[in-house]
C-alpha cells in the first residue's frame, strides 16, 4: 500500500518469469499494486513492490500458469496465537477476528 | 392503544365516531386530537375520504391509525419479509425480491450494531438471487456476501441501476475475509449461480465478482464451469456505477485498497468490544494486587494505589485499541506493536500526569510499563483489521514484540508489588 508500509523483506511472493504467460490477471486482482505488467507487446508480469505485498493470495489463485506463488495465510494476531497454542488445524479466526 | 381499539372493534363494541370527532368514544377517555392530529386523520369516517370510500366499515380505521394492509401472497407462515424488500417480481425463477437502494434507519442501526460488535456474528441475509430496478436477461449480476453490512453497502450504491444481485452463503462474513476463509470461493459462486435460477432469468448476464474475492475465486474456473462471462468488479461498491457505465472496466484507482482515517476509525469500536473481558480481568487483577504490602492486605491500599494504576492501564489499552489505529501514520515504526509502544507511552504518561496521587517514582514507572505493554499488545491485534499487514510480517512482529510486551508486563508487576512492600 502506498500510504502504509509494513515490515520490509518478509513477503513470500515469488514470480516465475519462465512460466508467466502475460495475461495480466495478477495485476488486475492485486489490491496493493505489488505486481505490474512490462511495457510493450508480449510483456510479462513483474513484482513492482514486494514489500507492498500483503500475501492475500489473490494473484496465485488467479494465475492460470502457476507462475505466481505466495504462502497463503491470515495476517491476524489472534489467529496466529491460536495456531501456536492449538496447532494449525484447530485454529480458527472465530468471532474475534475478521 | 391501537391493539385495544382493534380488540374492541372485533367485539363489535366500537363504532366510528363522527367526522372530526371529539374523541369521546376513545378508550381511556383521553383527548384524541392533539394539535398534531388533525380531524382528517379519521380517514375511515364518513366524509373524511370523500365519496370514493368503498371499504367495509370493519376495515376502516376510525380515529386511530389505519390498520395494516391485508396479508400479501409473499407472506408465508414462519417467514418474515425484510424491510429492504420493495416487492417480489414474478419470473421464470420464481418470485425474486426487488430490494430498495436507499438505506433506512433500521439498516443504519444494524450497521452501527455490527460496527460496535452487537449482533455482528449473525448479521446476515438469506443467500440467493435479488434484484434492483428492472433487470433484463443481460443486466449485470453483482455477486456479494451475505454479511448484511456488505449487502447494504452494495445496494446503497445501486440507485437507478437495474441489476441482479447474487448473494452467496459466506456465513455472514464480509467479502474479503470470506474469500480468505474460502467460503467466498469458486465452488460457492458456481453452486449459488446454478441453484438460484440465474440461467432461467438471465442466461447471458455477466457476473461481476468483487475484486477482493479474488483470494478465494479463480475467475477462469468460474467462466469455464458456468459458461458465462465473468469479471472482477471494483473494490469499493461506490465505484460500481462508474464501473458499469464504463462497460465493466475498472481503472487502477478502483483496484487499490485504501486505509483512510475514516476507514480506520469505523474499525475501532469492535476492537474495543472484543477486548472488553480482557480489560475487565486485568482491572480486577490490578485492584487485587494493589492491596498487597508489608501490612499484609489492605482494602484501602487496594483502591488508593489501584485507581491510578487502573487509569494508566486503561489509557494504555485505549491507546492501543483506538489511539494506534487513529494515529497510525503519525506513530513511529512499521510494526503495529512498535506503534503501540509509543501510543502506550503517550497515553500512560498523560494519565499519570493527570492522576497519580501519592505514587512513588517506581510505581509511576510500573504504571507506564503496564500501559505500554497493553497498548502494544492490542495494537498488534489490529494487524488483522488492516488491509496491508502480511501474515509473514505479522508473525515476525509477534515473535519480536510479544517477548517485549511480556517483559514490560512482568517488570511492571514486579515493580508494583515490590513498591507495595517497600512502602
């Protein structure tokens, strides 16, 4: 996000250029502008702002070529505490979360 | 009053008084016509509503309010028609509710409740097909969640727009979070589109799926499985009219989340609501511990020392829960826990400056540490409400700052209890 910057160098977003077909879907769905398209014909996607990525996973879900990957997760402290205490399977966002 | 009159009418004891009646026939003997209640209100009385009066006498309303209209075909035992439904429109997929595009007081009250936390967990509507205006077979199908706050945000923007609204069963959770939990998913879009009868009423209509649902919805699979055009709509419902007018295209400004002061402010009441029991328990612990000292246990000390610590703690908690979100861009640091430490220091010092009767410096320091620990802890919990904190980042910040929060709380407790024994 332009207005707010979170911790740098933590996002797990990765792009495999060789696989990218240049459809631009990841750029469309990214709510942060973390991805962009190269200029010109046959342009591929590039990671324009890695630290802007919030790992929502919209790009990975909508990439037809599995070129974009990101470790999906919930960026919520209550949820992460539950994962630590109860394990990933039993953790739930529940009413205390989003 | 109305019920009583209806009861009397049923018993045949009540007859309509004269036009412009004096209210002599009113039960209870109270004057019926105040200055705000002109005689014309007696619309059922002879002469009041002119020669066109065809209602049978039992159906007229006398000097009270007019009785509710007779039950319509859509009123069925065990069901209630929701106030936002304007009418039911017959079609090949059955009777589809046409919804109002203006929010009323009830909607706003419900929204306020959901924002505060009251009724928030069950603030939902039935999934299925709705409409606004007079949509035809090619009108856009706006897909939404069944969290009523989301649904209201959508229909509130559709004034003058004819569209179908396909409400998914997201268990009463908003679009973005439901997509993250995968209840707003490819499968749910496909299933709901098939079951709703959309193919019967609008076979060629394009699906407009909110962009924030992209976490859970693979657009290409929706298109393939439904054999229907589908696009990602704008993030904010307010941009929908422009998006629809521009032929289902969105500029970059419609595709980026924002986090304005207002957007942050509306999120804080529910955070406070969720923290209420923790705050209460810590408050009780503060008073319990404050009475301890070389004297054994003293209730007067429990309150005498307890109040200033309690206020410092509460200020810190509010600094983390409300202050940090509001002052987010102004507080130093990137981790919300770090911002919370600053907010807590600010809030704790302010509280102590105003109210610290008889506290020693050590006790003041203990109170400040507690305020900072509380603010940092709750500020950290706000990560889940922001639209920019990544899970990896949140985990990193928690590993780094939770030990700091725990240390601050522990040091605070040691200093505070120690100070009690040193008095």
